[in-house]
């Protein structure tokens, strides 16, 4: 019976003016599915890391107990037998080169007998539905595939308590629904205690046992009578009407018989498409279908067959430096985009190399306030929450004012209020600058009002979604 109790828990980050968690008291029952929600930056990831041992309880006051025993008293290997955590960014927890080696490494750390390892490894991969990834290099997987591998590692560890931090932020909707069913199976058939932090609440209302909101440094249980209102904003929005754009003489991008591959795997069969300037195009599709690879091809970071033209000119003939000023890529992982230490340094760099002058210092300050990032100029970027990093990353790229911005999972790690603020900022900026946005996103809540057209990438095909 894996019951976790938080007893008067208080935690502050070094040099932070106030605690991020303050006098938190809550009991998380065993064999239940608890959903942890709350705005970005309120301490959800911090709480999970304290439970898992990623942050030291020696720096906290109060205690966390597991069936009455302080987690601080458990050696790391024993704690891992009881509590396992999947990080928001799976790259932060991978240590090996391939999927198979990563799972073996985790099992070795738990001192699982070698005679049992392969059976547990194969079971975990099959449970998550990624047997086909066993021999793949981790650095060649899509963001969603990496999240599935991280979940398989947790399943293989077979810990009593499973902590999940934004586990589906990069997972396509169909796979997300399937993985949620597997989590319910872990609770119901294997007796696991599941504590999951998420901003995208779609699909949880019929599955979880309790919902807890983290706000104002405190954990507050959400009464079931409030659940309908809480989940209402996350109903399925994928069935809106769509039309295909009419052919034009001067598209932003012209793809002529373009093909894509990853090693010997075909991603895109010969495809001819136009992407319109001054319009916003959404690209959807299953994990690993090739969406991010398409973006890499559009910015000349990945080879391709056929021809890609930008404003009528083959991109292979354009000077790289000049082209990079016209077409910018927002990476899926925010930290990949940062080059400096503090928020102020990143803002100054974007202003220095901006393509236009729309973002004056006054507009930048207004945008920081709009995104709830004001007052963080001197903060070290890597101490921001994942949601705060994402909002800062997007603002930096908007300040640059490239005529075309490719955005790979821009809503990853954002709460609904942040999504609404971000979409409002994108709408205002585009109205003033006529920027063209091409967006990959699995999460559609709050995003669709911004979108003009949708492309779907699946089974080597890139097709317009047409729905009356």
C-alpha cells in the first residue's frame, strides 16, 4: 500500500525571495490516480522532484513519508524501487544511446537479475506499444517517441508510485488516449499509485480519482462538483470545418515532388504542396511521422529530394545567412534555443539581431507582462519552469521578426491561461507584421482560432484536411 503524505512541506530555491511550496499538507492515497494541475511556474515539477529525490529534502522543511517512512531516510536505490519519475523533458533523464540500452541501464541500477532483464524490457516496450523502437538511437526519435520511451522505462522499473510530469506534451492525441488507458491499467490491475502533473486536461475527467490544484504555494483538492467546469475547456476541438487553400502564383513555400527520409526509413513520398504567405498553417500527425523533419528541411538542416522554393527561389540557391533571417525555426525543446544565461541577456540579443522594429522596448515589456514573465530580467533561464522557458523562447523569436516562423510544439508545457495569452500575442503581432506562421502541434485547445489551414502528415503523405 503505497501512501504518500506531505507534512508541513516548505521548499525554496536558492536566492529565491519566497518559497515555491509553503506548509503543504496532503495525503495521496495508495492505488489511486491523482491529477496535479495549476499555472506554469507554481511548483508542480518541484513537488514531483522532491518526491522522487531529484531535489534534496535536506534543503526543505517538513517531510515526505512513504507508508510512514521518511523518503529522506531511504537510500537512492531503495527509493527508486518505491518511487519512479518521468521528467517533463525526457532528454534530461536519458543516459544511454539506444532505447534498449536505456532500459537495461535503469534495470541495472535497480540490481534486477540479468536473467530477468530482457523479459521486463520487452514487456515494458509492448505495454507502451513501442517494440519497433527497441534498437533505435534516442537522439533520432521524435519528441513524442522519447516521451513514450521514458514511460516504458518507468513501467520496466515496476515501482509502487509513478510520478509523471507533463508526460503527453509531445504525444499525438490517439497515442495519448491509449497511454492514458495503460495508466489506468497500471492502477487497477497492478496496484500502482499514479501522480501526474499536466496542463492539458483533455481525457482525464473519467479516469482520475482526485484532482489537486497547486496555487499560492499550496495544494488544494478540487471538489468533484467543480470538475465539469475545470474540464470543459479541454473538450475535443479537432472536428471544426477545414478547407484547402486555392493555388496561388506566389506562395511562401512551394514543394515540388519533395521527399524526406531518416536513414533508410521513408518519411515523405513525392509531394507537391503550396504553403501560403501571411496565413497560418497547422501541421498534425502521429509521432515519428516526419513533421519536425519537414521543418528541418525547410530551414536546410535536413536533406530532401525534389525542390523547395521560398518566394519563388529554390532554397538550395539562397545564401544561408540571408535565408536564416527570413525563415526561423522555434525548436520543440526550448533550452535548445537559448544562448545566454539570464532572461535580460536573451532579450538583448534578440533585439540586437531583430529583422524589424515592431518590438520596441515598451512593446517587449508589455509582452513580458502579458505572458506573466515581467520582473525576471536577472533570473537565470535554466531556473525557469518549462512553461516559462517556452513562453520566453516564443517571445524571443517574435522579437526577431523573421517573415516566416516555423513553430514546433509551441504549446508544450503551457497552462490554458498562458495559451490564451500567447495566442493573443501572436494574433496582435501577425496583424502588425504580416508574419507567416507554420505550426506543428498536438494540443489544439486555444490554438485553432489562430489557424487558417491544416495539413495532416501520416503514412508518408502530407495532405490538406478538408472537412465541411
